[in-house]
């Protein structure tokens, strides 16, 4: 069992990537955090703290990540994000 503590306030939603290698959490501080499911260590932080809570996070079948923030849908290419880390 693992406990995630993102220091980002409440977690509003979570989603597993299609390959089960990542867990994305939608956080109250306006960020989405990507976690490695083998180690449960944080891999990336997306978004801008203070812009309002992220309410929903969903992976598409091809691994793209969709989030909702401030009434808008944001699309992230997780492969691109992780390569920049």
C-alpha cells in the first residue's frame, strides 16, 4: 500500500494511464501531478498553482492526459512532459 502526499491540498480526482505506469492526480492547488506507479514517486507537476483547483483528470487510450481547470479543458502529451523532466 502507498500513500501519496503531494503537498497540494486535496486531491479531487485520480486516473491511471492506459499502460498503468503513471497515476495522475488532480489537485486543489491548480496542479496535476504524475506519479510513477512502481515507486509512487512524483515524476512531474503540470499546471499553475493558484489558478483554481483541477477537478477532473482523464487519460485517453493513446496516453494523452485531459484535465479541467477554471472551466477549460487542458490536453497534455505525457510522453513529451516526461521527456522534459
